[in-house]
């Protein structure tokens, strides 16, 4: 990775506070976040291997929007709103599936080609002539980068995915992620916290030594975080080949074969590439995965992710991948508990705000990105709920 293009240093004198507590339980702020944080920024939808053949599709619901990712007859991956142009019905109800050569609306039977154009309406004589392009499915911005499919619901401040991810391109390219295939289905899990509490925990490794015994055993002595710079952050560690206080770690370092396709410096590396506002692409020598979170409500969040593996793998690789999964599973359960404890404090009169360590500078920089998008969160005291959008708009103009 070319460090020259990212200043990852921690300032000598910086504001160690975080977002005020009201930001974690305001319905009016959440509505602004849905638009300006989630719809206007790139989101990972899936990997190209989740929809490998023409007619394969994947559907996902995000903050009130419905997306449909579809591989066309020409092999191109496209993204559309999962909305029929007739009455707005869902075109597909399942989260994943396949169609032969067309999508048929289950409400009235309108038919769409796999490039999104209208093939025809049921009982066409009951309509005036319908232009196949005018009544085509509404498209979403869609880019494929190193095998991952990114979508965006509305134009926003981020550049193209290729430009945005440029600082990570060289390092991640060593893993040939575009050639990988699913190690399982895309998973989801609900958790009873504000989405920002999930990100606050994930954006710092200060807690690893205390809260994640398996990770500390595996790579604690080498782990370090890089803050958010221009929408990206990164965490890096190399695992200790002599680690082994815990069963999963002991067997992982014992079994994991060296991946000679990787440069020497990456053969024992676990790396987490963060993308503002809510996504991470993580690599180990055996796998790549993505994970993200979406708000379902002020105090409800959907966790979502997928794990991918090399097409050709030996038994030792499969065992190492399973053991890495066990370590990640335990880590996620520990993180969920931490987010619950942190989030519930936000409603207490005793909560006096964050006071962050230099090792938590990543939390501050993520909050700074949020402050830039939604300047209303710079206010110590919450505006009236009904005035939230107006106050934020005024601060943006100012």
C-alpha cells in the first residue's frame, strides 16, 4: 500500500471527545442518516460469485430502499430498484434466486428483460403503447471492484469506487479476491443498538487485549489501527506462529498452510480495510469477507456479511478457514456485547461523553466524517426533533 497518499499520523493535540449521546437515540437524526450517510454513500451488496450465472439475482433492503442485483445474459452485473414500474410491487421476493431469461412481476405479470428493459405488460391492449426504455426498471449506480459489487442509491460526495479504493488496490490485489467463491450464504443478524455503536467498537483495537482473548492470543502484539482518511481506514496484524493459549488459535497457527501466492509480509497477516460509513473488507491468508451494518431503527441494527474462499483449496486450508471462522464468531459475539453496554449508556444522565485514547483515534476520525456529512451532530445539545432537518440544512449552508 502506498502510505504517501494517506496521512495516518495521530496529532499531538486533538479533541478526544466523541459524538454527543443524543446522536444515538434521535429518530429525526436517523432519518437524516438514512439519506445522507447510507443512500448517498457506496454500499457493498455482494460478491460477483454470489450471482455467477446469467439470470442469477440477489435482493437486499437498505434503509427503506429495495435493491436488486442481477447478472444479465451478457454477463454484466447490474443493479436496479426492486420495484415494478406498473404498481411498485417487488419483482423478486426472495433474497437470492435465479430466473431463466426474464423477470416477471408477481402482482400483474409485467415482464422485464435481464438488462432491465420492459419486455411487455400483461394484457397489453389495456394500455397505450409502452416504450421498453421509458418503462425500464430504475437503475442504481453499480460498480464491481476486485470482485465486490458496490451500489449507491443516490448521488453523493464519494468518487467512483475505483478512485475511492485506490489506496488499498495494490495490497488487496495480491489476494485475487475477484476469483474467490462463497464459503457460505450471506448472513444477517439483528442487534438492539444504534448502528454507530457498532462502528464505534469496530473502529478501534484498544479493547482487543481486554475483550478479545482469542485475537489477543493470535496477533495482539502486532495489531495496529490506521484512522479514517478520505473515507478509508485500515487495521493490520500478523499472527504469532507460537500462539496457542486457546484451542482455536492453537490449532489455527498449527494447521494454516503458508499461502505462497502472497508476498512474504502478507502470509501471516489479518487485515481489515474500512470504508466509510459502515463497511469492512477483511482478509486472512485463506479467506476474504465483508461485513457491514444498517440501521433498522434508532435502537435496532442489522449486521450483514459474507465469507469467500479460493476455488481450489486443500484440506489444511479448509480446516484453517473453519478455525478462523470460530475465532471471528467468538469475536463478533464479544463485540455485540460491548456495543450493547456502550449504547445503553447513551440514554443515562450520568453519561458525560467519550474521552478517547490515541489508540481510539479511528473512532474520532469516523465521527469527523459524520460531522462533515451531518454538521448537526457537532451540537452538544440536541435540537428539537421537528427542527432537526432545518438546523442541519442551515449548518451545511453556513
